[in-house]
């Protein structure tokens, strides 16, 4: 069974940094692109970033470009999202999802909550 | 950026009725469109990929159609567990985008 478990969320002040992680199991991790998708409280879904299976290619939403960095460790089956210069508007539930390049997002983790507030 | 516009924003129906949800793209996405279902407090779940293919384990009452700019998700006969928010999403170009969601509520 494919499992994705996010961690690392929490409360951070504007301008601060946070690193999210996603532990994957149940599939050959290096064969699949991975993505982060977020959902602000009471709002819809917003794609954040994707990384290829090898880690050699990455994409970012304009809203996070230059502030967030996606990475993966295929030896540990983990996906990370390093977030810096955080803004109030980055407050959201951050989901890790398998896929995002040539495949849809399936499945999704349960999410980790990031709150940016002073 | 491809803008996806879903309609209606809210649809009120009763169990057993047929639901038709629409997703319109601002430019062609070919068949690279997916539909997701999200229930309160849960992560989204993939229903349909590549416009018309049901994901593993998705009941046959869910079907998708369309290509280019106009897409439809149909639920043939609503079950109580189908009342949720539905999102379309395109993977034809970057950035990946989602529609704003359609809330399917019990009448």
C-alpha cells in the first residue's frame, strides 16, 4: 500500500523558515515525480512545487519561486520542502502527493499544517 | 497559465439523482485533466485521470468526459458518501492549476 506521511509543520513568524518532509513507502520512490500542493484554510487547492523522479528537474508556482526549494533523497524515500521568507499568505495545509509530471496526484498524504503569524 | 473554471460553484441534489459538474479551461489542455474529490477533514482523492479514466477503486457511477477546453464529471446516481467538494486539475502545462471547486451538497 502506498503511504505518504508529512511532518514538519508548525507556527512560524513572518520572514521565518520551515522545512517540511514527506516519508514515502509502498512504491519505488525514485520512479515517480513528487509534488507539494497546499490548501489555505477554507480555500481551494493550490499547486506549489514538483520534482522529477531523479531530482534533476523542478518546478515552482510563481507565488513561492525564490523562497521555497523542493528536494528528494531517493536513498531514504523522502521528499522535502524548504520554505524561507515565509508570509502570512503561506498559511495552509501542505500535502505531499505522488505524481505531478506525466501522472495525476495519487495518492495524497494527510497534510501538515503551516501557520505563519506574529 | 491555464485557468480552470468550474461550474456550478454549488450543486444541491438528493441521493439517487444525477450530478453533472463542469470544468472549462482557458486554453486547450488536450485530455490532460483530472478530477478529485475532497470530503471535510480529508485529503483529496483522485477520481478520474486523463479526462475519462476512472482511478483504481472508483465506482462506475463516476464518469468523466471531454477534451480540449470543456470537461464534465458525471455521477450517475448519487450515494450519500458522494456529497463533497470536487476539483478539476490540468497537467498539460506549467504551472499546474486547479479549478476553484464545486460543492455538491445534499438537498
